[in-house]
C-alpha cells in the first residue's frame, strides 16, 4: 500500500521495501519527517512521532484501507546534537575524547609474558609431584 518511503531527517538502516516491516533509524531531530507515496484509497496513521527522547524510541506507521492493514516499526535512536563551544574546558574535553590513543609497543609482549607465567605457575602447582621418602 506504500510504494515508496523516505525519512528526510534521519538515516534509515535499509532501503525501504514494502514487505519489510522493521527498520532502524538514527536521527538528531525531535520527530521523523516522512515522505511516502500511497496506493489509492489508503490512509496513514503515525504513532510515537510526537517527541523523540534521547536514546531508543519506537515509531509505528500504520497504513490501512478497506481491506488490508500493515504496520511498519521504526526503532529510532535519537542522539544528542553536539554543539561546538568556545569554552576552553569543554573544548579540551571534546578534543581529549576525540583523539585516538596509540597502544605502546611493549604492551602486547608484556601481556603475553604475564599470561605465559600465570599458566606455568598454575601448571606447576597443579601437577607438582610429591616426594615420597
């Protein structure tokens, strides 16, 4: 009954297919702006699109006519919009979060050595032969 559907202010997980009824959407907006083409004599009802909160939301778009009814479920993940700030403390915090940290070259061999020694120690404790006099 819907031939084409687009979400104008969000990223939809899959291209729209009228047979697929579950989608994931990411947005920073307070509601989803749908654009769709309907079959003749079809009507649409949208539930849960009034005000999206941060985190997960569910929006249900139901299409119906005299004979059929089909519902499409949109699991909407609303993210907070990050606004650049001129405050130095916030800017330095954002720079700290966004910078990638390099792992020191010695960390891998060190972890390997610790694991090897731990296994060796457990092996000695578990399989130690008792001396008989």
